[in-house]
C-alpha cells in the first residue's frame, strides 16, 4: 500500500516515479553526455571504411564530421534555451530519441547523402540533449558536495569520451562493421529515454522566446561557408556554386549579426564579446578546435591508409595523445589560480604550433614512432594546457545568470570552429593532392600492373605506392594552415589576454565541470 508521501509525490507534475536514486540519475545523465561526446571520435576511426563502402572522395569525407559538428554547434544555444522554456527533462528525452533515430538512419545509409543527412540530424539531437544534461545536474542534485561530485563525474565523462570513442570505434569497425559505430547508439539512447522519467525530475519552466532566426542564419551561414571551402578543393575557386556559397554565407552571417543586435532574447548575446579576455578565449578556442579537428581527421587516414593499421590499432595509436591532453589539463587546473591564464595559453598554443609544424614533415616513409607519435604528444600536452584554461577563463567574472550563455557560446565556438578549420585544411589538401597526383600519374602508367590500371579507371584513385605519395603530400600540406591557426591562437593569447589580480582571485574560486 502506498504511503502518504508517495501519493503526494505521484501528484507532483513531472516528479520522478522512483525518487531517491541519485546514483542512477547521474548514470543516466552521464550516459547521454558520453554518447554525444563519444560520437565525434567513434566515427573518425571508421572514416576509411565509410569512404570505401559509400564511395566518398577524401574531400567529401570531411562532411561526415562537419555535418554533425555544424548542426551541433549551431543549435547548441537554442537547445539550452529550449530546456529552460519547455522543461529540461522533456527536452533531454526528445534530444536523446532524435539522436538514436538519426543513428539508426545513418547505420542503414546506402548513399553518401543519406549518411550526411543522418549525421546532421544527429547533431540536432545532440544540440538538444547535451545542454539539458548538464542543466539537469543542477536540478537533480542539491548545491554542495553532492552536486560538485556529480559535476566531477560529468567532467570526467566529457574528457574521457574521446578516448573511449577511439577504442570503441576501432573494435566495432574491425569486429563487426563500420555501421555499428552508429547502430550502437540506438539501444543506449532508448534505454536512457526509458530510465529518465523514472529517476529524474522535470525542471521548472521559465517563460522566454526562441531565437529561431538567429539559430538558422548562423547555422546555415556557417554551413554555406564550409561548403564553399570544401567545394573549392574539387571544383576550384571560380566555380559558380563555390562563389555562390561564399556569397550566401556572407549574407546570412551579416543577417545573423543584425538579428542578434535587435532580438530581445538573442541566442548569442553579443555583449559576451565586450570583455577583452573572454573575446580572446573565443578566438583561441576557434583556432585550436580548427587545428585539432584537422589533426584527428587526417592522421586517422594516414595511420590506416598509409601505415596500414587496422581500426583497433588506429584506436590504440591515438591513446597517447589523450593521455597527454589529460596531463596538461591536470597541470593547468592545479596551477591556473597561481600563474593566471596567460602563461598557460601562451605555453599551450606554442606547443600546439610546434606539434602541428612537426606534422608538416609527414611522408610515406614516416613511421608511427618517428613521424606521428612525437608530434601528437607535443600537440596533446599543449591542447590540455589550453582547453582547461580557455574553459575557465571564458566563464570567469560572468554573472551567474549568464554563465550558461558564456560556456554554451564557447562550446558552440569549438564545434563550429572545428568544422570551419577542417574545411580550410581540406581545401589545401585537395589542391596539393591534385598536384601530386599529376606528378605520380606518369610513373604509375609506366610501372603499374594491368589490374591496378583497371582499378584506377574505375575509382580514379592511384594505388600504393603512388597513392601513398599523393595522400601523404596532401596531409603534410594541410598541416601548414593548421600550424598557422595555432600560431594565430598564440598571437591572440599574447595580445588580447590581460590578467589582473582580481582575475586570479576569481579563477581561484571557480568551480564546476570542465566540459
């Protein structure tokens, strides 16, 4: 027989059906964040197999990454607003189910456009679910040690999700099929959606408006910009669609700025850019994400297509860089209140610049130990120093009611910056690969076998060793603009970041997740 307290709880609208299980509630929230974070890297390991199965060109293959990150980053702030207005638990469940459904569609894709559409829809689901998952911690756990522990778990999942994705992607691709890097999200997403109303309370709704115009103009404008860069890699800068996409991007992004200036409740509060330190951190994050996404994309192709690593071996090959990131992040978090952000931003950006410059030396003769591991460790340690520092500095000194907007804007900058940077690197990669292919073609026609020539006529891809020369030259060339992006972050840290004693005191009191 139900007790009186249980009956009262049942009468509360939006109350969890089984309250008093904070561990399960946290596991549900953390599982959502893990799935969203993991999806960025779990697919990366499968890229060479996706390319072969669906006949992607190397330049078009970047859309498998960018379709997800563009919609995720572009709609992230809108997703956070939806949770405040409609209820975070409801929005959380909607995002999870949409993410799972999109994953199912992606796994069933038979054509490139079908996979790209599914990846874009995954990004929409992630943008809806991810902000709500972080906000649900605040509504589920009381302020104090319990909430801090929950934030710690959330942060650990966010930091470790990338490494888990690399290994999981390798195992699923090698033991089953590349499609399972998407199918795996379906049962997990359904289970999360079923458990959520059982163990998590609905949040209080707050009146507000949706800045749909701002979200669409920014997302579609950035997509047009990225499309212009990627198309130029194959069709050239004078191509009509290339020019048209850049014109459309300019019009939409200008419209976005005007919309945000006039909106009563803008999705991107432009006042966030008034603070010099905060604006600097946004620029630094944009540059670093651009370089980081490019490094992971192209090194995955190199270790599998040139070095011949299996998917599992490729996953393990990237583990050292995640360890280096974790070590750098730990040092930054410990000593940031003492030394301030500028020292870490300068050191981190300088190390990333060195690591990326080192990767411009990649050639078909490079080994993992001699040409890949060293640059990745330098890059990863620098990234760790930067990532925590940028995250904390972006929200330092922000009023409590605007902290969500500040951190959300930083996360959106990371996703959009990654897409934009990868598209720029792809433009350079495409041009350099074409030039190298024209140099290798006469040797191939002279020395290639009849079977190789027949395969070339079908796929228009040079086989090894000529194809390895083309791919390695394109990758080493792509790391030149990546190095320039990291160098721009270094200059920005030197010029824009100004630290006062009060800033150090604020940093010392900063608490919360490093997501």
